C-alpha cells in the first residue's frame, strides 16, 4: 500500500480550515460590531457550531471513502 502524504490527510486539511475560522473569530473579537442587537462574535461562534458539525460530517464521509477505496 502506498503511503499518503500527511498534507492530503482529511484530518490535517480540516484542522487547517478550523484554525482559519478560529483566527477570523478572534480577529473580530475586540471589535464592537452588532447585528440584530447581538455581537458579531456571538454570531460567528453560533455559526461556528454549525460549521464544525458540517466538517465532522465531511470528515466522516471522506474517511469512509478513503477506507473503502483501499479494500
């Protein structure tokens, strides 16, 4: 079996995406921007939960496809 590059690993790629999202949230953290009376950071954290759930689904499907292609 050929060894895959760590840079092609789904976990590595999705971790980079999460770090970028977290960086965006923390960049906005000190600002005082409000949408519908709620801080922009709170909105970003709320949508982040949905985003993390979506990434978990993507990761699971991606890993299953990789494992089934090796059989």
